[in-house]
């Protein structure tokens, strides 16, 4: 489980997902309450930067997957080094 950035709070400034939580969400690594919590938070129109972060992580992950598949070894062009 990835630690939350702050304790449970109704204060919007302390209710932001951490970079680790955003990354885990982007990579599909969250489940249940954690996933629902991050989705709720980034649905806020004011959280456009968080949505951009999620989209960027997803784009990078796709590039890495494509590189690994293009290589055929499953380890990428650099041979896993």
C-alpha cells in the first residue's frame, strides 16, 4: 500500500494525492478505496495538473511498453542494462 500524502482531512489543501499515488493510479496499480479516492480527487476541475501528471505517466508507460515489444526480447533496446 502506498502511503497517503496527508492524514484524512476535509481541508482541500491537505486532500491532494501524492505523486506516488498519481503514478500508481496511472499505471493501474490501485484498487478499491484508494483508486476511488484518487479518481474522486482528480475529477475536481481545479486539479488539472494532477490529470496532466496521470496522462504523462500513462504516455511514458506506453512508450516503454512499445519499446519493449519492438525489441522482441521484452527487455527493451538496451537489453535490460
